[in-house]
């Protein structure tokens, strides 16, 4: 029986997506779980998996189309099945085609050294697709975009491609060279889709969500020691990060405090049945939140494995719909940047977000003596419509207890 594949909704505020590439062509076989297309949203490029098996009978939208959510995009049926497309899907809306995707792109060339040039800026040649950040970097380093192989969706040149070309190219600027004040020029470029939606959503969050913040200082020495022991026993590719322990501890704690695993829906409070912990990931032009589903029920090694896979896909611009859907609480960790303390903004419709600083060696008092301790600052940002300071403080106390007695995380 024929099945209609529709444009998925990824996130509560998504209204449309751009179909950037068909992975499976008409007439080809499709198995459950096969990637059939790639779509670009405001947040990322996402792979659309098939939930059915059969033959991809027909593409209903062309590559480059900007497609509203729930719009039919393809039909999968049985081999030899007669399918009346008009009866099955009805009249399709007229769709806009994104110019950058519509343009034919030649096969990108290998990275080549930059050529000296006096041109004031780098133009994007016909058929070459590059992100705003990539264009800016190419301009700064006087690189020819036609000489760079793009690793983004459909050959799109992104930041990492230009950085690789810069690293490969010999320097043509003398070490003592400098820019005179007269030579400095301001630039103006449009916001990327991701940066624009981050700005819009965070503005709405700060305006519409009554935030409050609670900070606690955690003894991280037991956690660091347990992680060291764990990682000595498992393969290199499976080693656990500090964040894996944090995700597990947050998930277990949300079981005990369901008000923080909740959302406001009009005049109602929705306490979610699942504990899905989002992890903020730095990507080109902004942040993307990947989601560890049912994190409270998964062992540490599974959390670590799933998170690594999703982070790699996010940074490669190849996330799957389930990678970024359904978070009920978010963890934002800037410890790798040596940030000791910061405050995060609640990501609606969630009720809370936790900001994690780096583990730092500081003077600490133990048994009346000053010793070298390992401490970590954690700040919980919460929605005052859902919870209050006392409950948030208790939540942090229990979270600290879990990390300061981390063996609980290994047996839960």
C-alpha cells in the first residue's frame, strides 16, 4: 500500500524547510531507516529517514523547494503498484525554490594555495554556494572560493573548509605587516538562518519567560577520579566525557523534581512523561541542541555513545530529526573553554536550563586545613511560572550530591 512521506516538523517553531538533496531517486528501493532526503531548517541540515520499505515511486517536490511542514514530499509503494498520485495527495501548493540550491554547481576543485590579489572583496562565483562566515574568512585571507572543496550540504563551502585552505596555503603577508587605521573598513552581511532564529527565540525567551537564577559550587574531585577509573577500562573511542556524567545526573534528578521537567501550555503545566536531556553544541554560526532521549533510563556508556554520534552529525551538518527533537531540559557546558561561571537563557518550551563551568583547582577547606580542591560552578536558570527559588535550590543540592557521590550514576 502506498505511503506518503511528508515534510517533518523539527522543533515547535519550525514552519518550513528547504529540500536540499534527494538521496534516493525515483524507482529505487527503500528500506526502513534509509535516508531518502536532506532538508535544511533554520537550525541545521537534517536527514529524513524512511519509516517504510518499498520503492520510492515519486518525488513530489523538486530539489531546492521551500516546503511547509506536513506537505507531501514523496510517495513510497510496493514494486509494480499502480498509484493515483492526485487521489492520494490532492493538489500540492506552489512552492518557492531557494536560488542558492537551484543554481547548478560544478564539481568543486581540490584546495589550492591562495593567490595574491588586490581585490577589495571576494565574490561568490556563479554556481558556488558558501556560507556567510566562509565568504568572510575567504575575503580576510584572500582565498579563491572556486579552489576550495565544500564539505557542507550539496558541496556548500563552510567555515571549516576555508580554515583548512588557510592552514594549507603558504603565508603571503610579511610577519611585520599591519593594517593602518585608514585601511580598516566595516563590513555588512546578512545574519545566517541559525543566528537569526537564535536571536529571535532568545529575545522572546527573555521577554516572555520570567527567569531566575541559582548557582552552586560542587566538589568535582570524586567525579574526576571515577571518570579516570572508568576510562582506564574502556576503549579509546568509548571514553566518557564529564558531560556524560552531568547528563545522567541531571536526568536522574529530573525524575525526583518533575516540575523542572515540564512546560507551560496556556493555563496548564505539562509534566513530561519522558526525561529528554538536550546538550548545547557549538556549530558554525551558533548553537544547536542535540537530545539524549530517556537519559534517565540509559547507562553512562550508552549516553556517551549516542551523544558523540549526534555531536559529530551536528558539526558535520547532518543531524537526523530525532537528534534535535523533544528536549525537556537542557545542559550547556562551557567548561572546555575554561569558563568558570556563566548564565544560560531558558529555551522555550522547556522550564529550565543548566550552565556548567570548568573544573578548576582552587583553595578548599577540608578538616580545618586549606588544600587544593577541584570545584565546578553550576547555575540553574528556571521559569518562575513553573518553579521557585526554594525548589531550584533543592534541585541543585541533589544534583551536587549525585556528582559528589558519582558511583550512583554508574549503577542507575
